[in-house]
C-alpha cells in the first residue's frame, strides 16, 4: 500500500511521505480504527494483564461474539499488535499475547478506557443537561 498523505521534498529532491491522520486517505486512520474499535480496545486491554487462550479472552471481554473476537484478533495480529502462538496439540492450544508494539498501543487505549470509566458520572450529567435543554 502506498502512503497517500502529504508529500515533502526530502534531501536530494525525493518526495518523503508524511502520515497525517487528518487526511482522508492516510493509512494511519485504518490503524487508529483497529486499535480504537470497541473490541480492539477491550482485547488489547485484557492482553496487557497476561497472555490468554481464545476462550478465556472471550469470557474476559464480555459480550463479544466468537466471530467478532476472532476477526479482531486476526486484524490486530496482522497489524503487528498481537502474537498468536498455536501449539500443535489435540485439542488445539492457541495463546494470544501482545507484541512490544501491541503493548505500546494497549497502554495508550487503556488509559482512554480508564478515563471513560472514571468520568462516566460527568458524561451522564452532561447528557441529562443536554436532553433537558432539548425538551
């Protein structure tokens, strides 16, 4: 995939592509979407604690379907955030853990998730005030 963000002249006149998340065609938007999706955030946050087997992770991330968790993990693995360790045994034993890049991303989104938990009262108060003003 070519980066279609902004171009700057680098030394020697060759164009250098600079990612810019505000540009609609910047690939960093896709990465941002993956790590900030509901299931992406929750899977990354859980994996900050320790590696998980698929079933354990599904129970930890309450409410996620098997299909959505599998899709989320596959996407995060492709992006280099999650490591999938499949052991050749019967029944299959697959562990998921964070890569160093994944740990870095998980710490960032987990901070936002914790902030949302701690500020929920303020958000609910703002919603009530908004709804009351609209009535």
